[in-house]
């Protein structure tokens, strides 16, 4: 669960999340959207890849 103070917002109230907060010590997270599960990974070159 995210702490309230750890989520920043813009003027439009769109949440801004830092990747170090999402990934902690790992390099991948699973995101559930409806009935689908996606994997968000950090590559060796520090890029983000989202796959289904």
C-alpha cells in the first residue's frame, strides 16, 4: 500500500510515482487491469518495458 505522502500530484491531480518506489529491490512488477495482467520491467539499460 502506498503511503499518502509518497505519492506526488501535479496541478491536474495526476499521480506521479517514482520507479524506485514501485520496484523496490526488484526489476519487475505485475499490474492487473480488468481481467488482464501486465508486467512492467526495468531493462539493463534502465528503460521500462510493459508486456501483456
